[in-house]
C-alpha cells in the first residue's frame, strides 16, 4: 500500500509537471518562457529548453536577447549529444552575430563539434578532415586565443587518426596480396605522413611487396621489379640500419641480386 501511494504521488507530480510545461508552450508571455527555458537549461533538461528557445527565437531574433537565445539553442543541441546540429548552430551563430560576445567561444565549439564527430580510423574520415580545417580556421581567425594550444593538440590527434587510416588502407592491399597496389598505397602513405609512426614497417612492406610482385611477374617485367626491390631495401637499411625487419628484408634483397646476376 505504501509503495502504491508513492507511485501514485509520483505519477501525479509527473502529470502536473507535463501539464505546466504544455501551458507554458501555449503561453504568449515570452519573458516567462525565457526565464523557464533558462531554468530547464541550467537543470540540463535540454529537450524542454531547446523546444522553448526555438519557439521564442523568431520573436527575439532582432533584439539583443536573440543572440543569447541562439547561444542557448546551440548548447542545448550540444547537451543532447547531437554534435552535428550543435556544430551547425555554433557556426551559424558566428555568421549571424559576428560582433557577438560569444563569437570566439562559438567559433571554437563549431570546430570542436567536428572533432567529436570524427569516427574511428577504420571508417570514412570526411569529418576528420573537416575538423582539421575548422580547427585551423579558428587558429587563423583567433591567433591570440587561449584555445590555440588546445586546437593544435586536437589537430595532432586527428592527423594521427588519418595517419593510421592511411597505414591500414595500404596494409590491406599488402595483406590480400595486391602487391602492385600495395607499393603505390604504401609510398603515398609515406609521402602524406613522412614522420609516420609506422614508417619502418611501411618501408619493409614496400621491399617485400616489390619482391613478391617481381617474383610473380611476367619475365619481361621481372628485371625492373627486382631492381626496385634492391633499391627499396637500400632505402630501408640506410634509414634504419638496425631495423627489426632487416633479416627478412635481406633475404628478398639477396634473392633479387641473385636473379639479376643470373640474367647477365
């Protein structure tokens, strides 16, 4: 009986709250709506705050309060975890209120929302590239901002993700035996990310891919491809004289030299 009473009391409270909120939505008292929307926002009830802010924004848009309402709209989306819409509204805030007091903050948040939407390295990296562009744009626009260091940290994190994506895509060609494509993709990865954490392994995979590609090529193409293997091996050991891959790479090097000596 005790729990039933508590349940009924809770249900009445919820229904009463919903009823008050519905009356508020229908109200034409915009000052009341604004104060209640701020209360909902501060209580992290972003669904209700957003509904009210969006409804009253056209009324206040051309007045000073409109800027603050739009600021709340952007952050309400952010609070709900909808970073795509939040990013859109933060960017739109910067365009709509270019002299607003929240300009720098919203410009940063627009870029940061792109960062938050950047997916794991195995997925499409369109948002990652856009995030880097947005963060760099913020740095260019606000070079004295205290957020510049944070932006540079985020850019580095995103570039590491692109680096990993490039490495994974190139290694996939290598793993499935598409050695010609692997050589091209691996070299492009090194070109795009010369300081890659995977540089030593990539250089080794280029050696091995060239050798296996040469080994399985038609006779007329083998000479140039074994020569490429020799050249890539030399590049590997010049840069990494104590490479952990040297023993295996040397095997491909020796076999390539032997082939080239036998055709003289």
